[in-house]
């Protein structure tokens, strides 16, 4: 069982000073011109950090940023994230430009209660992704308590979330990871029904495990986005020039047959909005799913599909959503995704959303709505792995 942060004693037994807590956070955030342009993940780390500070401890934070391939690169520096964190907390943050240097370790050892130290990008060392034992041991020198609050990397077995745990007698999960486990695993293992999954995006590969795991448990699985085209093709329907995974037609057919056997209803769009001839043509058209023109590219669900999906949502008690139902980054084809947001907001239900594109689409539509979901997952791959019923390596290490 993973230890909750609320059960940990942060005070040193022989002094009045607080212990030093090493927290694995996920500050892999978009940065433009040295400024963080989306602070969602940083905001989600605040409850754990603030709790540790309130307990009188010293805090050391470590994270990765992008894929610098083991080389120092200013473009992937965590300095902008540190500046944003300092702004949000309204306090100074100490920063070290090397995560395992003697100077960085000395800064951590000399922290005063209530101070925060952010380490530079872990992936400036290849040893991080290789789960190197020596690298993990060096990182462990930064603190006496280890907390993992980086759900977004929990599906990866890296030094900062796997081997490092062997060096701590006291280790546990932060509030963010605790909430992710509660909603994505515990709550969904015995959900309030009817349960509806909304699965969108382009590729079936990453969603197969999720769909299979919920067959027999979910009442409805709504399929949107380019995925829907592949499912329709598997049923022999014409889809014009729409994006489709030809090599996944048999997979889609298999999932439909399994769903029928397990009494889970697969729901596909009944109409579409899109363009003729090519993406960006601006020649907008609409069509029923049974009569798609040969030169049409389906890019969003239509009005009838919106009504159908909204009705299913209104009759549900729990909704799990991963993947937009259209090309939501294009305002012309964000309508279906936006109306799904409206339908969820208008009904009292447990609502769980995951996936970076989906979260971005919701925030782009209405920034205030994102906080009204019961749970918003910060992990893309980790979210899908957990929903697929797989164990996450980083979380398993916390149990040992």
C-alpha cells in the first residue's frame, strides 16, 4: 500500500527543525520566450508543496523537461518553471543549474525551514531515463523523505521515481498522485452507474486497452475523432477522404464484437461536419454518417451527434472522457467538443477527464470549466495505462 503524505511526520525527532522533503514533480510545461505559457501542472503541484511547508519542512523539487537527450540545453531549462512557481507561491525559490552537483546537494543540506530548492532538468543526464542506480543515489542526497507527486511520468521507470525509492525509509505519494489513484483506479473499479466513456483522438492503438478494460463495466462507449472513421470503415461504411487507420480496421471490428458480447453499447457519430477535397480548403460541408460524400473529410461531429451524445451524458452518473471528438484546435471544428463540455457542466455527475489535448480544448473553450470537473488528470500516458488496468512502475515502487 502506498503511504499518504498526510500520515508522514515531517519533524526531526532530536531537533525542532523540519526534515528535508525531496518531491518528484512534473514541470514538463510549455515555455515560449523563457515564459511558461501553461502553468496547469505547476498549479496542481501546489497543494503538496504548501502542505510540506506548513509542516515546517524544507522542500527540494526535481522534474524533467522535454527531451534534451542527456545534454544541457537552455531551451529545456526548468528556470522558467521555477520563476512561475515563485510567482504563484509569492516567495523566492532557490535554483541549482545541475541536479546532482556538490553545490546543488550543499544547497539542499543547508536549507532553512520553509525554503524551496528547485533542481535543474533531470534529463540533462541520460542516467535519469536509464534508471541508473548511482544517479538515483546522488539524487537521494537531497532529502530524507521522498514524495512522488509526478503522475505524468508514473508509467516510466526512471531514476527519479524508481531506483531512488530504495534510498528512503520514509516515502509516499503527494496529494496529486493520491487524487489520480482515487479517481482513475479506485472510483472507476466500482463506479456509480450508468457509466459512459467518451473516447476520441486519432489513434486506436493507445486506447485499445482502455476500451477493453471497460467492456462489461461501462454502459456506453462513445467513439469520436478520427477513431470513429476507422470504426465506421470496419462496418463497411464510406468515409470519404477522412483520416482512418486501415491497419486497425480488424481491431475496431474485434472491439465492436466484444462490446456486443459484454453488453456495452458502442456509440458512433450519426453525422459529421468537415471540409471538401483537402484540409484547410474552407469548403465546409455537413453529412449524415450514412451518406458521406466521396470528397469529404470528416473533422467534427454534427448537430444530430451532439444531441445524441448529450442525451447519453444527461442519463449518466459517471463520465470518463479522453480525446476530443473533432479537430478542436480549429475553431470551425471545435463545436462538438465544446458541446460535450456543456453537456457535462449542465448535469450533476462524476466527471473525469484526461489527455493533454482534451484538457487544452476545455481550457481554450472556457478556463473556468476545467475546475468544475470532478477530476482532471495531469498524465497522458499514465492516465491511459491506469485506465487500461496496468500497474504503473513508479507507483509500484512506492509500495516496496
